[in-house]
């Protein structure tokens, strides 16, 4: 039995909604709906029923809940025991990361290993997009917590979640009247951007739109960009994870068409990943939301 489907079902039941489950797991509602459809076909009966409040488990699903929760717990215990047998209780893992993944992902990862494998040492470096690729290729990083590097990248990439890219603008800006701002409306407004070598995702929004705006300032720091937006120095396009960590006096709007960055794990190659790196990757894939 695919435990990913069980984890999705349990999250939907616990949250009471496929939408909230998608937010927690980093998947779209349409993807979860499709997964549940496949799951129900496999078991041969419905597992969720829609209500005015969201979704609830069917009686058949309720009967399976204890067994499903035991299965997930057993899998986690199995993973820990296998890791110990493989000698993964100690070692050093070198991780490159963005500021946003450093804030949201790294503390959870380190906390888990500190509590369960305290002799595992983490070396964390906050780097730009191109730097992480170079360091993976040369072998000075084991893994990188980064966005999709593109089809031509010389590394392997494992997607984890979709992070919305949002327009950030000063309060009262003329574009604030839109609930969702068409990308074409951005042509005549100055922007503050991160360097493409550091973070390519905002640049990709404009590349796909077929134009590039006037850029008044560039920075390597997302938080510096947000600070300049607050002072009315320009607009910005930044990922939601970054914005959530920097509350302030600015407005955010969804773009039309919607834009996302795919966050995940970069490695030099699946073939070159060591046992400890593979174990960290497995933990991230199953637990980071």
C-alpha cells in the first residue's frame, strides 16, 4: 500500500478539508482529489464524503483509521531503525539553502535529527541559485534546498511543494484596487529585483510574460527588497514563504496568470547521494510542508 495516499487521506480527515490538506501538504486541491479518486478505486469503496463543512471520512474509512495510523507510525519507526543499522546516527551533511527555506525548513530538519540522531552534524550555507548548482556539481554541498533549476541544469532535482509568487506593493498603490493583478499591468511600474543568479523565479514571471520592467534596484536579500517596497521605492515579485516571514506595511496580490516556484531538493546525482543524504532527503519528502 502506498503510504503517501494514506498520509494525504489522514491529513484531509484531520483538517476536515481537501483545500486545507493541500495547503498543509503543499499540493493543489485538484491533485489531492485525483489521488483520493485513485485510492478509492484501489480499495473499492468511497473514503471521503463532502459536507457543508468540507469532507468527512465514510464509515469504511473510519473503520480503517486505527490501522492506517498504525501503519504510518510503523513506517516511521522502521525508517529510524534502518537508519541506525546503516550507521546514520552520526555524520556531517552539507546543505545549501535560500533564506526562506532556511527559515521554514531547516529548523524543523535540525530539530528532528537533534532529537533522534544528535551526532549528525549540519553545515548550513545560505546561497544563491547559481551558487548552489555550482557547489553541488563540485561536490562541496550534499544537497540544496532550492527552486526548480530548469531542464538544462547539470544536477538532479526532487520537487517538494509549490510556493506562490506574489506581487508586493506599497499600501495605497494604484494596483491595489485589483484583487488579482494582470501581469501586463506591471509594464509601466518600476521594480526592485533580486539578481537572477541569486533567485531566478521573479525573472521567470516576466520572461513568460514577454517583457521586462524597469528595475531601479537589485539586491541579494529578499528582506531588503521588501523593506524598499515598504518605502515606496518600487514593486517586487517574491515568494509567499519569504513574505510570510517579514510582516510589514505593504500589500500583496496574486498575479494573473498565477505564478509559482517549485521548491525542492537539488543533488548532484541520485547515484552520488550518500546514505546520510538520502536519509535527510527522505525525511524532507515526507515531513516538510
